[in-house]
């Protein structure tokens, strides 16, 4: 599972960080970034939930 964040859409609401702090963080510009390139199988549900919660729909997840 690979996560991509569209930084043109991200507004830094940090819903992804609140839902999955082990996967997402905000960078120096206040925009989302991933802590790792991929997601472990045990964290998949959190990554999917974070993508669903993103108000700007800036997170895409590919298998």
C-alpha cells in the first residue's frame, strides 16, 4: 500500500495526523507528509480512514 499526498490540495487541516500519527505528520510548511513510503498491513485501516477524513481529498492510496 502506497500513500500519495497532493500538496496542491492539502490545506494542513491535520485530520490525517489526528487519525494516524504513526503514518502522517505536518511538514515545516504545515502540509501533510508521510513518515514512511509504505504502510504496514496493521496500519492499513488507519491510512484508509485518514484518507476518508481528509476534507480536501488530498490523500490517495494505491495497493
